[in-house]
């Protein structure tokens, strides 16, 4: 008897720690068999078991939710400026904008409070696309390693730079690449610890300078030793005129 009481007490204590939360679930049902009608002021007939069988008409959890309109509180890179009204999917709006505090609901009260007109055309940005500013930032922080032969003669051409960009994860056409003002030839080990810049034009409008370094590659005993985290260290400029540009470019952390 004492063992049964202790077990029941433990179950009661454990049950009191259970957290009960409400969920927004709505199921629309329809009776499969309708109950019989009764006369006015008469006694209703007793419901049978079949009268409690229902067909599911709609489950609101499975229904596609409509987009949510939000108002940006501040400039969001690649998205828009403060005051812009966006229409996004609920998960994207909650997770990336409402929860971090970057936006608020575009309710009539908030629209009136911030004096925002949804029908007003957006102010055109000076950039050619919403993602250009992010792209320019990524390219300006990039240290592009251009791998060239240590044993065979070569002259640096735009297709070498295009291939190096592709290895780094960027698709850059040759017509968007402006080479440095001097011709770079090799193999020349004096170029190993020097850097220069190439200019990339994005969408035929914006331009950004990219830091480049030559790395001589060979196999066997002629291979140069690997220097860890070499991209974090500033190097001597190959072209003296490009020194101010290289100093203004940030190095990756």
C-alpha cells in the first residue's frame, strides 16, 4: 500500500511540472450521418454512435498561408531601405525580419503612424540591383590567388584571372575584367610576395578593385612551401601607383 502511494505521489509531482501550451489548430468537420429531426417542443432523439462519425472537410494547418506585409525599420543589405513595405512568406518574415527587430507588421495603425503610403513608388537605388552592394563588399575583401607555372613561361591574361575567380566561387566574364596597366610575365619568383589589383565591373555599371597575388606552382621538389594564413598578411605592392588602392582594401580576418 505504501509503495502504491509513493508511486502515485511521484506521478502527481511529475504531472504538475508538465507545461501546457495552446496551439492554433482548427479542423472543419461534417457529420457523416445526420441525426434525426424532432418535433417542435418535443424531446430530441438520442444520438447513436454513428452520429459521432465525421468527415474532415479542412485542416487549417495544411492550408497555404498568405504572405505577410512588413515595414522595414532600417536599411537591410540586399533587401531594401527603411520604410519599404515588403510582402514575404510567413516563415521568412518571422525568422529574418520580425524576430531580429528589423521590421514591424504593416498594419493600418503602423502605416498611419509612420506615414507610409503603400502605393507610393519606391525610391530607385543608385545601384543596378539590390545585391550589388553585397557583391562589391565580398569582392573588395577577397584575396585572389592566381596560380601560375613555376617552370613554363607565361604572360598574365584575362582568362587566367577569370579562371582564378571561378576557383574562388565567382563567375566573372572576361569583358568585365580590367587588367593592371603593366604586363606581368613569368615565371619570376620576385612576384611571389607582391600584390596588385584588377578592376571588376558589375552589371556594366559599378566597379570594384580586387586584390590579386601570383602563386608559382610546381610539382615535386620544386614546389614552394605552403605559408599558412598568407592571405591575412599585407604584401608589397607590385605597382607603386596601386599602393593607395591596396591600402584602402580590407584584408580578410
